[in-house]
C-alpha cells in the first residue's frame, strides 16, 4: 500500500488526514482498521495536471468508506450516541475513555472532541478527493465522473448536515490559498447539482439476489442511490436554508422515491433477514465492511464467548426508545406481544441445520451465535443448551431497563455489567465478520415519501400501514408528525439516521434520560462545532454559535 506523504503534509493545512483515523481504538476496539491504497494527486500544487488513474482513485474513495461507515465511533457515534437511541455507560473501568462517549449522549461535547474532529476530516477528505476527479484536468468517462459527483455530494451532505458549513478548496490552488466556505442555499444547490449529474450519468442497477459480495454493483452508486440521497437532501432542505418545508421539494421527494420503486426496489417480509449477508429488494447500497461493530459492541462478554471472545459490553439504548415498540416492557421473550422489529430473546441456540449458513465450531450441534437474539435484548440471556447465563460476577446475566450506579442512582458512570437494553440487527449466527453493512435502504426511502406526503398536506396513513402490517404492528387509524418520527425510529434504529431525523422533527434538543439538564432546549447543539484547529488554518470558517 502506497501513500504520498509529501501530499499528505500539504493537504493537512486544510483537512487533517482522515486515513490515519479510519478506525478509532477505544477500550473495546473496532474489529478492523481499514487501510486504503491512497495516492494523492498534487492537488495543492499549481502544477496539478489531473488524476492520472481516475478509476483507481474513485475506487479508493469508495474503499475509504469502509472505515468511515463500518466503525463504531466517528459518524456512527455522532449520528446515534448523541440521541435517545444509543448510549455507552461506563461499567467499572470499561468504556470510560475520558468521557468521550458520555459527552455525546449528554450533549456536553467540546470543539476538541475526537470524533467531531474525525468526521470533519474524513468527510471533507471524501468530497475534496472527488473534486479532484471532477476537475477538467482529469480525464474520465461519463460514468466515472458521475460516481465522483455522487461521492462529492455525499461528503458535502455529511459536512453540511453536521456542521452547517463546507470548506471548498480549488484543486489547483496552492496551499497558501484559504478554502472558501459555503453554507445554506449555496451548499444545497451545489449538492443538488452534483446529484442531478450523478443521476444522469450513473447506471440503472436494480435490486440484487444472492450473497452480497464485495464485487456486487450495489457496493457502488447507482441511479437509485443518487435519487435516495437527493430525496434525503430535499427532505432536510428547510433545516439547512431556514423556513418551512417547500411543497415543491416534497413533491420531488415523492417523485424520486417512485423512480426508485420503478427500478424494482420495494419492501420485503422478514425484517431481520434484510441484515443477512444477502441481497434483496430492500438494499439500495451496502458497504463491503465487516458488521462486527454492530454485533459485538453491546453484547456482554459471556454472550457466545466461542465467537471472537464474546461481546464488548458497551452500547445500549434507553428504555424510552425500547418502549416505542409494541410488547411487554419488561421482557422480549418470544410470544410476549412484541412487533417483529423489536425482535426477541431466544431461550436456547438452534441446531446448525436450522440456520442458513450456520457454523458449529464447538461441535455441539448448535449453530454458533444462535443463542443471541435479534433487535432489543432485555432480561435473562441464555446459552446454547438453554442454560441461564451469568455475568462475570456470578449473578444472572439479565439486561436491565435502567442505568444506575452502585448506590442505585441514575447515572452514566459506575454501572454494573447488566445495565441497559442491548441492540443488535446483524446477528452472529449468519457470520460475525460478514462484509455487508447496509447504508441506503428502500424502507427509509418509503418513509421519506410518506413524510413528504404529510408535509405536502396529503394523508400517508394507508401507505404507512402497508409497512406496519408487513412488520406485524398494529395499523394506524390516522398519522401525526410524531407517528412518522416514531415509525422511522422503529424501522431504522442503528442505521445512522436518528440524529438527522430528530433535528428535522425538532426533537434533538428535548430532554431524555441522562442528558445534561443544562443542555435541554439548547438549539445550538443542532450543529457540531468546527474543530478549533480548522478555525486557525482557515479564517474563512466561522465557529458555530454556542461554542
């Protein structure tokens, strides 16, 4: 693997390198550190003559997304841990990490927060490198340029959504020229323009079948994925430019989703089957990165210890989030009245013959990982033969609703090993290291269409009930704005969108358990701070209010 360190040093004047931080090691480390074959063109030099091998260069931008999407920190942490859907309490000495996780959930972060800096660096890097390919000095065919347009739009969207302003460097400029900065309508117009170019030049790729291999066309952008991202931008446009949702924008969202449907994408039965290493009508774009972080970061050390030594006992969810789902609030045992998406806690493992692709490394006839449940894990957990598992203390391994310290007080520190309901969508029974993390999914687009209908004055009740019937949930008699947000929470948990949704529905700054009281109602938290070092490097940037 080659890296041009001379270019790295030049580039760092504007965006500190993202490649060195593709995976952040915490007390329970990510399963892998993604490396990329990154060869920077001399873009900060006036002699820049274009990217010499643009296809490899674009492939490398896609490869870098494996670390940016697959890890448990950075964008995932900003998108999920800063919401009511996820938190990482300190249990003993585990997951303390100098408060880096607690600060996110409490909305008590600073401009020097490591993950805030990393996301800024990584996704600015993404759109800058794509801009190199889009330069007139780079020779490439229409489809290659369309991929670069999509990637530039994606990088800009992440930066706009999280920070509200995007630094733009002319790829032919010298390192002494400060990048310009765009925001608001100008930023939205640039992203929309790129996505329209991407839609025009990308291929039509319908849903796939069979194993979701790394060479699948669904690991790269298609017309459907570009339309999905454009719909996402337009649905959130009023957040970026101010004012109320525009009916014309909402109608375009509806049209874009219908175009995605026209390519063959649709809702499917079997909610948790969507997250197997297989392709289906739901998957619009997946990243070929290991899903281990989504499996192990919340499971207890004694959950299936034969597989990579068990879980890491970190991530959990709030009881109030769990209570969005139908079913008994104190158990998730099969038959406890839960809707499909809430999952279940099995009382034993399954014979290997009953698990598609199951593995029996223990030679006990039970598929590895099959004693681990789906969705939300609460109450007693069980082993392969139906034995009740214990925590390391010898007490029963019962995941609890609340987060309390040794004195029984609500707290994010000094928790026991069993506090918090655990969340799991990708299940180890189908492979603990499969490289198949879904990033764009049709049911998200479907719910975007329903929301756009609602904001345009139409009634999406019947449409939303199609999804609820499919997920074995009670149909709505009518739909409110809160119903739409809650339904998105039930369908899309742990898929990067909770922060974005809560801001759009005006609920990101509301109170929830263990948020700092001083931060409740603090609207300045709707944006993250510009990293302090970037303000020094680029005087065109302005620190966001409140920091």
